[in-house]
C-alpha cells in the first residue's frame, strides 16, 4: 500500500510529526508499506525543499512560497495537496484537522469530488489534540478570526474523512458527538519503539552521583499550575527535608520563570544545571535543579537519576483530550510515576500496578503518594518494571500499527 502523510508543520520544533507520525510510518514500512511524509517546514524554514530517507520512510519538506500571509498559506496548502496527489497514494493520512493539513484535506476532497472516475485516495484524518472551544483555542494566542476558522476546520475535517484516528478516549467521544459513525473512528494512542529509554540500560554512574532522594518533573508546564508543584514539593520536604526536585523541560509560555518566583517565595532555592557537552552534571547545592529543554539522547541519564517522577495534570478538556508522550517516555523507561487521574493518564497507568494515580487537584493525596513511593524501595521497583513491560506490550508501534491498517481500510492480515 502506498501512503502519504501530510503534516501541518515540519519535523521540529513541535512534536506531532516526529514523535507520532514518524514512528507510525516506520512501523508501516516494516510491514511492507511505502510511506512518504510531506510537510511544510514553516517553523524551521532551513529545511524547506530538503528531502531524506529515515528508516525506510521518505521525508519531503515542500519549498516555502514567497508572498504575503494569505497567498503564502494558500500556496503552501496547494503544494502539499499537489505533491500528495502526484504520488498517487492509496491513503492520505492528514495529521491535525487544522491549518495547512486541514486546507490540504479540503483541496484533496474537493478535487476527488470534481474528477469522477480518477484515482481516489482514502482520506484519513488524525487528531491528537482538541483544537476548538476548550482546547488549544482557549490557551493559544490566536485572533478571533483564527479561533473561528480553526474550530470550523476541525469540525469539517473530522466529519469529512473516510476514517479518523484519535489519540485519546476523550477525542473518540468528541468525534462521535459530531455525528461520525463509530465504525469510522479508530482509537490510536501514542506509543513508541518499546523500551527505547529503559533505565536499566542507562549508565548508572549518573544515578550514583546523587545520594538525595530525587523527584523528576519532566514537562512542558502548561498542563498544570506551577503553584501546585511547589506546594506538593513543600509538603514532601516537611517529612523528607533532603529530597531534591529535578525539572527537565521548558515552558511553552515561559512558565519556568513562575516556578523560580514561587519557589523563592516559600524559601526554596533553584539552580540551573550547566552541561556544556549535553551530559548531566551534579547540582545538589539547591533544592530544585532546573535543566530546561534537554536533547532526547540525554533523557535516559536524567531519568536514571529519578527515584520517582511526577505528572501533574489539570482536569481540563485540553488535557483530557491529550495522550502525553512525556508520560509514555517515563513509563517506558521504567520510572515509577505519580500522576493525576485525568484523561489518558488513566489509560496509560494501572493504579497500584504500573504507577500511582491521585485525584486531580488534591495536593495532600499527591504528596502522600510521593512520600509512600520515596519510602518504599520495593514498591518503586515493582511499579517501574511493570510499567516498562506494560508499555512494550500495549503501546509499541509494532502493536498499534494494526489499528492504523484497519483505519486505512485493510482487513486483518491483508497487506
């Protein structure tokens, strides 16, 4: 089967195409399909026009057209749609029903309707976030016109596809509520290549340099208020004063500066870790160590330093719709996790078996769970090992790819 995947942006800096579409494409290639990813790298224009091959997947970045905003947007969508059509695929998988991929979907659907008797690809839309009211429209810096347009695109795209792949149970329900028949909606959570960051494979000298119990916060910050992290950490330190907080990740809207401010207000010190060669270094002179954004190749070493990880998550529509890749990474690496029981967190973690779930917003319960895990070595080890096994069994793309093939209209066993 010939498949074209269209993205709303390039492979970076945003993650959807790199952490969702690419491993999905690689799993499809392993099963004998031909896959080309076609993307508009407007956020990283240095990749415009560049093409390469990665683990059997053809990656094409369309050239970016000159011109004013309106002309640029239309020309970019046309280039995506024309390139996809020229490849004569059996399936076009469009990632996110908005922006350039949404416009390309609209063009491909209308061209197919106008040209009867010609080759028609199956149009599949993938959604891994809720974009409209209560979703990204509620927090992103969009104009009123953009919010209205993206909400329309989302409704149109999800209801005019041959099939829809959804990253969460909440998205599944939202798409059903739009009137899309359940048989056309396929639950497809985020996954990975098994235990790609399992801590047992990490150089243990990084972990051994840290005698103090360490809590890891691996995050983009916008999913929760910083104040809750500070208050939970403060509660834990009342019982366990030597505990250390390691923060890996950069705020989407500069939230790390609020972390620094609130930590100072309650008497906690924050130090920024300096690692010129990208390797973690010891920085326990402070209560909290802030690393910031870390390259993927350094994450296993940071994970190895954690006794336990926390995954705070507000109970919002945006969060309930997400399937957090960062939470998958922690579980797949065998890090014991305490998370708030919101949305897909409840699908990924079996409470008391592969991690620990607490009621959303309950700081006392969150701190209590953290203290229990920090005090019980065997419980932490059991949860971590079970989490890594569970992610390999349920959430590797080698398993999830069967759902992708069903969305593409293939019966089981057909290739």
